[in-house]
C-alpha cells in the first residue's frame, strides 16, 4: 500500500473527464497509474500526451500484440478505477475479476480519499503559513455529502440544493455526475462544509462503500437497461445511495418504488424516512398546501405543525415535476439543518440550465418550449404534463424504451405530434394504438434542416394558446452530438420561424 492506503499500481479505465481526473489525482498521490482506452483518435492522443508529462502511462487502441488496450488488464494492476459509462461485463473487468482485482468508480475513490483531502489542505495551509506540520487544520474535517439520484431531475435538484446551501451561508459545490469531477473537489484546495452530489446509477454501481449524510431518490423509471441488464438491477444500483445514510433517506411519495428502496436499505440507527409530495404532506413529509411549500418533517410536533418554506412561484419554472425537485432539495437541506428562509432564498436565486423546460419564444400566440433534456419517456411524460395543449416534437434513439404508457397518459394534451429520428416509428405506432385521433407528421429526414422542418410542421398543427414542446423521449445521438446541440437546433429554428412571421406581418 502507498500513500493514504492507495495501492501502488492502479489502472484507470477511460480517457474522458472522470478518467483524466482520477488519473491525475491518483498519480499526484504517488500511485503508478496506467490509463487504458480503446479509442485512438487525435483527441485521445492529445489527452494521452498531457498525462504522459505527469508520468502517467496511457495505452490506446490496438496494442502491439493485437489486443485492445481497453480490454487488457496491465500486468501488476492492484486496483481498477473505471469511468461511469463502462458496463460491468467489459472484458477489462472480467479480466480483473479473474485476477482478484477490485473495480471501483471515481466516486468510490473520492469517498475513500475524503480524509486525505482534509490532510492535504492542512499541509498546504501549514506550508503557506510557515508553521509546523498540521497547523491550520480545519476541525470540521471532510465535507458532508448530500446525494441525489433518480431517473430524471438529478441535475436540477442538485443545483437547487447547492443554491439553498449557499443561501444558508455554507461553503458548498454541486459535484459528481453534474460535470465537476468529485475527486478534484475532494482533493482540491477549497474547504467545503457540505457537497451537493449528483450520482448516476453507473456511479452508484461502482461505489460499494459510499455512506452519506442524507440522500434522495427522485423517481424510478426504465432507463439504461442495456447497461444494467434489468429494471431490478437498475433500481438496486439506484438504491445503493441510501446504504448507511446517517440522517435522512428522502423518497418520492408518488413513486412507491423509491420508498421501497428506503425500506430495503441498511441505514444508521436514527436515520429517518422523509417523503415529498405535490399534495398536502403528512408527518415526516414535505409537500404543497395552497401554493406554499411546507415542511412537516423537520419541525417540532410534526403531528400537528408545519413550517412554511417557500411559495410555488419561487420555483423556476413552477412545473409540477420541478416543484417536486424543489421539495426534494429542500428536504435534504432541512436534514442538514438549513433554516426555512435559506430554502426560499435559494429557490428564488436558482436558474435552471438550458434545455430543461426552457421557454424559447412565442410566435403567433403559440409558445415554443425546449426540453431537449427529456431523453426518456419518464422525463417526457413529466414535461407534457406541464402544459394544457401541446404539439409534441419527439423521437431519436429509443434505447430500448416503449412509448405506450407515455402516449396513454398524455394523449389528452396532444394537439398533434411531429416525429423525427431513427426510432420515430416506435412512437408513431404507440400513437396509432392509443391516440389515433392525434394528427402525426412523420418527418423522414436527418439533414441539418430537419429541425427547422419539424418546427414548421408543428407550427402548422398548433392553435393560438398551444405549446410546441420539444420533449423527445429519446437520446439525440442519431442526429445530434448531444441533447444540447439538439436543443440549440430547436431554438435556432424557432428564432427563424419568428423572423419569418415578423416579416410576413410587417
């Protein structure tokens, strides 16, 4: 074992953001690190060259013996650290299992190194102050973790939570699956009181020793089943977030599967189950009463009392699924001891990221909304439920999903549908079965003008007062680099439509 209990030789799987972060951090702590990846393009080679300057070996593409770098366990490996997207049945991991080598993720490494981060910060302060060893140590120790997962709403809820914690005057950051590698934060120079941690099912799968202060599972719906193998395995990985919680396990009252995960979890003595609901809350819940977000969990005499936290209008946007996100964030903050005023102020300060139920423009009394982030049926259903009458733009890569339940629940809101992308036929078939009265435009094109054509077709179907909603219920990679690019294309198309309309009415 090396410094901070790390093995001497570590293999990092993947040359993406989290892989590079892990490799840099582990090498900086004295481990001998090898990064492996099957890619061998210009971008891979550029990243490899940067890591090589730090003494990190990188193996790309095909090895001299013809084997694939990302499928071959380097000799002497004592631990494998994987990037989140690598599936459990990858040849590299099978080879590791055969050799008796553990495989963990970057979140697991960050969790194990929390104490090391505090020690490193203390040493830096001591060096800066010219004091003795240990001077300047923060008596608070490593930051607590408040963790969030779920099929949909993770990023928004994590950002809301961070905004609330900041409003309470706490040193915090939104980290993890949200884009900021958690290892960088744990080992970085900044000392935090508490972290708002977004975790994917992939990350949780590879984090066996994670034990956080409090955690929330927002919802559960079929997603990434090709990676997990089954809905049961997917749910089990999500449920890992509750294991060992010390203060609160936050669940969605409207989604019994999330409560079931709490029941099954092995938590610390005294840890409480806290529900959130869009209705009036019972004891040990947060909910909504007459347009007010209220807390009946973290108050004295919760059988009779409730604490006002914020108004529904303080939530941006105040769509039902986003109010649920706000309640979950508030529950975690309250579990950490945050005062009600900070919940209100944090929600007021919060601004959602692009492509999440974002109003683009209003053209000819029709509102155009970009929810390109709705990449699965559960997210699209929540988005559709936010509006009365919708022309729905949908389609892309279905990732094994079916659309019957989504169409059945949302048919009454649909003025029409415009379908794009590789798996649009699956949506068309569901519409034909369950909403035959809804007019459908099947747009069989994938060129750069396809989104403009889709917006024009949607405009033709819409009536004044309607919403044209991009909520694809599918991944984007058949036509776009990512959901951001798809949302940008939609916004550009809406702006062009608005310009044409202005010219016609001038």
